[in-house]
C-alpha cells in the first residue's frame, strides 16, 4: 500500500467481472473445463437460452490466483475482492484460498447477496479506490454499502430455485401446490420465501410496497432487475419516483444467464440501498 501523501493503488474485483472468474455458466450436457474447475464467464456469450438443463460452476482458486497476480503485476498494491453470498456459491472460499498466497494483500468480502446486491458494494468500493482510499477504507466502503442493501424478488415458479438447491424443497412444493406467485428476499445471504401471493399483478404491486417500506425516509438508489420481463420492469421503475421521496437513482437491469438459470424467466426484483455514500 502507498503511505503518507501518496495515492493508494487498490484494485477492486467482483464476481461479475469476467476477469475474476465469478460463477460461470455450464450449458446443458457440458462440464467445467478440465484443469480450471469452471467454465469461462464468456460461456454466457454462447448460451442458447435453454435454462432447464444448464448449471453453474464455481471458479477454482487457481483462477483467482492468476487474476490477483495479474492485478499486482499491473501495479495494484492491494486488492478488494467482492463476491456473491457463500450461502449460494463456493466462490468466496476459492477467493480466500487464493488470497492466502497472493503477492499483495487481498481483502475478500462476502456481499451476502447476488446481482445488484453485490453490484452496489462493488460500486462503493470502486469509488473509494478511485479517490485514493486505503485498502481498509475501500473494504469498509463495500461492507457499509452491503449492510444497507435489501433485495426482494418475484418469480413465476420456484422450480428453478428448487433444482439448483437455492431454496428448500418444502417451500417449493407449497408454491407449486397452491399455484402461488412467490415473493422472496435475501436474509443473511440466503434466499427465503417472504410472502405467497395469488397473482402476478398482486406480486408486482407488493414488490413496490416493499421497496417503499425498505426505503423509508432515506436517500436511496434502486435497481429494478428482471429476466425477460423488461416491460414490467420499466413500468415498475416509472412508478417508484412517485412513491419514494428520497429516490436518488433508479435503473433497470436484466440479469445474466448465470443468475437466470436459478430464477427462471419472468423474474422481477428490486434491490434498494442507501445512496448516502
């Protein structure tokens, strides 16, 4: 790390970076590449859209080690490595194993979330690093942002989450038997069933209410995320400024195939975070 009045050169790394070897997509009928333990993130480029048979594969420590070495060679004197919840993936453990042998100090952070629940802490860390903050300050910025972030989402069916082991079989069976439209949230890094709603329109209206409740009187940023449901996502995003007085920013984001195979088409979600950073 640079010291005194010098500018710190802190690299930030996230599971969503192709270079970080974050959880990779393995198309149906294939396995991870031999020797690496995971398919490349670029496999999303050749994904056909068939979700039913696809899986994901975590990266090996060797891939993280190569990435850390590359950042150090490029001049980074410290690295903040931010990843999706360890309750959903072994990515954090691979990163920590590589960090122990890295040529520069590495702070590995479990965001305890996914998608923009990971993205907002990454943005906070990148901003702090760009301003010349120390390794510890950059890591602290990511952790603070993660602590203010909430994620809620709606899926047409729990079947995709059940297949991937991201939600319990019992919850999935209840949803299927009652033909409900489930609302879920992320708590302590896990996806949990929050409410059971009878129709998609009621589920989306309830998502909006949850965003308003989570925002409170704070200044917040909101990401509306979807998979193959842009029209519904944009309509929801247009309504939020009328109901959240402190809304500083709203964006619409379509999730990639790595997340898509776990939630299925039609997913609509909201991530709310404090914008006071």
